[in-house]
């Protein structure tokens, strides 16, 4: 009988709103406002911020100012700056800005890979081999995000065996960390627990991050299932912004402040100052020009108390 994994007492939060959040917004957030916002986020105790992506500006016009953003933000000890990168050209642009981490992106399914990146998973792996070479001696941490790892909006089920084979190939290439992404909120907690158990058992030394979208309201339940399997690293997006512009039906990530609130309520240490994070979350509607799905910023923390109604 397998031993029960203890639920971790500490987790790390990787804030992805400046990348996953902004890439799908209707409004271009001016570079100075992005910088101010990321600087505010980096004082809240987040372990890592995915600040932008070095993708084709034609594909993702909202992040066409990637280099200016990375060069403009304050770098703080203990807060790694990561950027999403799809290919060698993006890697070269990212390395020129002295990022701490590059987050390579590929799909677990052919059709999403072609729609999003114009590459099959095999073609992405070829790019990654060249990228690992290019990063030698740079000291940059190389993570890879596997989109559609829990289901593809075009193809449906993505078999777990396929995901495990791709993870194996990524690790063989020298990729140091892997993020399993539920790109369009198709995962359920039982599926999440199963895949997390499988990867943690096979690759106990590899840092795995889980990236959930709340498209069908299962984001926090999926994060809980991953945590119960022993996962300690989570992507999340302030306000619950986010979504892939090339995945039909995509909508926001699991909301950072709601995730931090859940962990805090369970006495799990995220290192994040929730009050400070909520203050930054409250500025979002002004920054992006509309209301956001996050719930705790509206309801207040579960410790909030009301005066009894007067009779
Ligand atoms: N950064 C900047 N420009 C890039 C680039 C990068 N990383 N990669 C390619 N380009 C430019 C090329 O220089 C070329 O420019 P030109 O037309 O002026 O000559 C143009 O983009 C086309 O290059 P090509 O290599 O043929 O790329 P493509 O058109 O097949 O697009 C990607 C492939 C991966 C670059 C593009 O699909 C992309 O950036 N996708 C990002 C998707 C994404 O971020 N999705 C959301 C996150 S999951
Ligand atoms: Zn995402």
C-alpha cells in the first residue's frame, strides 16, 4: 500500500497576472503602469513573478514592451523574475534582460501547439534543446510549462501517458522545473491528484508547479488536490485575470489572493502578506478598466466580522 503524502506546510506562489493576465486583456496597459504594478506586487512576499513574455509582438501585442518592463522594474532579493518564452529568439531577448528564470511554453496536444505557437510538441522540444544550449553558463533557471496537460479545447482528453512521456523528454533535455497547465479549466480534482501523484513518484527531485484556470469553477478545488498530493508550487493570477488568446473558451487563472487566503485559512505558509496583496488587487479595476473575478477582495477575509443589525 502506498504511503500517504503529508500535505506541505509551506508553498510558493508564482504571480502570473502580468503575463497570463495581461496577454488576453482588451486594453494595452502602458509600460509605466505595468512597472508600477509589478513593483507593488514584488513587495507582498510573492516568491516569483512572471513579468511578461518574449513572444512575437504580432501574436501578443499587449506584451510588446517586454524588454522595457523587465529592465524597468525593481529587482528584489527573494523575488525571482520569470518570463514566458516560446522559442530561441525569445530566449535571446530574455537573456539580454538578465531574468532569473525563463519559462518555456509548449503544448501537450498537437492542435493547441499549432494554434498557439505554430509548433507541434515535437517541434517545441527541438527548439528547447537549442534553448538549453543557449542558456548554458547564464545561470538562468529553465522551467517549461506544458499547456493543455489536463485536456485540450480542440482534441479533448490528453492521455496521462502522453503527458508523462513529454515530462520525461523535458527532463532529459535538461529542463530544471516543469509546470503542468490546465489551460482552459478542463481538469478535475481526481485527475489532478492522479497526475500529481504520478509525477512526484517518478521525479521526486524535480520542482513541479501547477497552473490552473478557473474556467469552470474548479480552480481552487484543483489546487487543493495538487497540494494534497504534495505539490508546493502554484501559479496564480491577481484578481483571477488570465487566459490564452489562442485557446477557445479560455478564461482567468485561479485568483492569487483567493488562493493565498485559502492556504492562510488552513495554516499553510505562502510567505505572502495577504493584506498587502489585497491592496494591490484592489487597484486592478482601474489598471485594466473592468471588474475582476477575485472574490476575497470583495467579500473580505473570512475573519471579517459585521456589527449585528440594529433592531
Ligand atoms: N520575439 C519577438 N519576435 C519574434 C519571436 C519572439 N520570440 N519569435 C518570432 N518572432 C518574429 C520573427 O522575427 C518574425 O518577424 P518578421 O515577420 O518581422 O520577420 C515573425 O515573428 C515570425 O517568425 P516565425 O519564427 O515564423 O514565428 P511564427 O510566426 O511561426 O510564430 C511564435 C511563432 C511562437 C513566435 C508565435 O506564435 C508566438 O509568439 N506565440 C506566442 C503565443 C503565446 O504567448 N500564447 C499565450 C501564452 S500560452
Ligand atoms: Zn494560463
